[in-house]
C-alpha cells in the first residue's frame, strides 16, 4: 500500500491547522521536531499511548495534511516532521504553534 | 442566553487551531481582522454564505475556542476577532496563519 503524501504546493493551511488541532497530534509534532525519524512504537511509548490502533487515524490526518512524512521500514513505519516543507510554505507558522504550546504549558503549570 | 467566552488564560492552542482548521472559518477571521465589529448578516453577505443556520455552529466553535467575541445587539450579533488576546497568548500565531492564507491564494491562483 502506497501512503499518500501531498506535494509541498498541494499543502493547504486549513488542513494543516485542522491536523494540528488536537492535543495528541500537537504532542507528536513537538516530539518529532528537530529529531529526525522516529518509529511509531517509540512515539507511542514516549507519549504513553497504550493502543497502536488509536493512532492509525492520527498518523493519516497528519500525513495527508502534509505535516508529517511516514515511510515503511520493515514491519514498522518511520515518522518525521515535514518542517522544511511547512517552513517554506508557511514561514513562522510551525514555530508560532510550538511556542504557543509552551505558553499553554506555562498557564497550566 | 449568555454566550460563553473563555477568559484569555483559559484559551488553549489545540482548540484555537481546530477552530481555524476550516476554509470558511479562516475566511471569517480574515474578514474580521483589523476591522472592528461586524454584524453576522454582513459577514454572511460578504462571504456569500446563503444560510444563517449553517453559521450558528461556526460562530460557536470560533467563540468557544476564544478566537472571536460575539455579543448581542438588538436582534443581531456583533462579531469581532480577539486579536489582542490571541496575540498576548500566542505571539505571531495569527499573523502566521493570515499570511499562510496568502500563500495558499498564491499557489491556487
């Protein structure tokens, strides 16, 4: 099965924002930022997500909106943030979102 | 009926992003930005939305996430963007989103 990824110029801001509009998916983004490829299992462990099947939907939303890249590697998938594409299309957006998560952390602490 | 609005420090980034993750709601934000209060009918006319009832859900999503303020005025509601609150909580976010819409316009043109 080929995993669909939009090209850089097919990415749309409403899909990106909708994909990011979830605490769990935001946590994934923060984890992937600046750390290259992660396999799905390690992301699940780090975020304490018990069920792999719960995440299938989330990976697809993130991938089909152009936020992450997901590639098969053996029996697993490797995930990475498409920071270069997102920064090229929407300068400042990802940094503003990541920094916004920090503001929420501060308020909730 | 009192309309619920979160206080500035109750605003959460995942709700804001989820609220903005829709072409129609993004169009509302762009329209409201920098132009003070608009009544609902004028927003609908400008965006060529035929049905008032379609929008009830969208106003609520935008209001409850802290993106817009909605206040009754006679038989209508007046809408405004909570730019000051959003800029204070999430510096650069709204500008990055508005500018991202411009990037999409350019790609789709």
